[in-house]
């Protein structure tokens, strides 16, 4: 697997990874090596590369026999009750995958900093290609740290990003990673 593909896999595993962390995981002494490979592949820097990887523009090469996503092997359907009290069976794996774009990925919430949206141990499903409407929750990168924000579009102006935990705090993200399309809670 090429160096740039290894870096892409690491970005997918941790969308907020820094050049320094990437260098450590790749076994480089300095982060200059990361920038060397990014430049050689035609990227202007980490932000440019991350955006390409997370938006699905970068075609990641997968090793033969390795799947890019873990899927349920049993595919056990679960009961689904509809508004009219009918019971049907739902294949949740197909339900989720049919609603995701090709660049979608999951993020495990490791800290209690996601307000009422998600808690520690929950999983956020992020789709970089999903369209945002007023108040959509998005995962953004601010100086190397992942944050959740609500996005609001004002006519003729740039979008406004508001911190999910503090509605009085405006955010200026370096990168909008994608829209939160599902939250999988580990417990109710």
C-alpha cells in the first residue's frame, strides 16, 4: 500500500489527526515527511488532503480481502413498529447503508462534550456529502480538534456555525468534515 493510501486510512480512522500524529503513526521522525508525501501527491497540505479524503474525492485503495467497512455478519432483522401498530422486520444494516454517501464514516464519542446530541460511548455517523439544512449538526475541525456545531445559512453570507454545547459561542472551523446523519446510542 502506498504512503499516501496509508495516510488516507489514518485520516479515515481519525478525521482530526494532525500532521505530527500522522508522522508518529507512519514511523517518521518529523512531520516534514508527511508534507513531503502530500506535496508529491499534489496536495497543498493537511487541510487539503483531509478534505479530499473525507469528502470521498480521494479514491482509497483497499487491500485485497479487506473490507472498507465492518458489516454485520448475521444480518439479524429487528422488529419495527409503525404508526398504525403494524409489526414489520427491519434490516438495520441495509437501512443505514442505503441512506449514506460513499464517503461516510463513524466516530466514537470519547468524551462528554457533545451536549444532548451524544454521550460518551455513542457513535456518530458522519456523511460528508449529506446536504445541510438550517440547524443541521455537523462535525467540524477547529485547530486540530473535533467539535459539533449547528450550521445556519444566511442569504448572501457565509454559513454560521454555533457550538452545540454553548449556543452563545460562534465557531470558525478550519474544515467542515460532514453532517451528523445518525447517532447510535450505547444506552438510553
